[in-house]
C-alpha cells in the first residue's frame, strides 16, 4: 500500500489560515505560526465583541430614553417604573426609537407612566 503524505492537507490548512490573516501587520500575514496565533486571538476578540455590542446598544437606548424622559419632566427610572405599574410592555429599543423619531408618541407614553405612578 502506498504511503500517505500530508503535504496537501497541511498546505490547505495553511492557506485557510493565511487567507484569514490577509491584511494583518508585519509577518503575521505571511508566516503561518504567527498568523495562526493572530487569527485565533482575533476570533476571540470578535466573539467577545459580538456580546459587547448588545450591551453597548442597550446603554445607548437608555441614554436616549432618559434624555427624552427629562424633556417630559421625568427621569428614566420613574418612566420605566410607571410603565411597569401601568402594564405597558414596550422594550427599550422601541422606546428609544420613539424618543428619537416621534416625540409626540413618546410624550403620550410619559403621560401614561405619570398616571400609573
């Protein structure tokens, strides 16, 4: 039986990693060992970044809701508390969108929250 050499498989693996390392600074984009480490690290950063993005957006929504609530004579916490007491289920993303695009509708929501307080 013929001996199986791994050159083809190894070359494929190397090409795959080096393709992902395209554009990296220094030797990281053409030396396999350094490229592999850089690709692994960047993959870890990307994974964490996808999780962080969700919390960043939530922070942004809360800031926008708070700013709009203060324009209507409330704070963020009193608005959210009033909405919970009034059994109004609107998520923060939609509240932030209303605060930016439709100030009239947001002020109506604030009135509902004030009544429930």
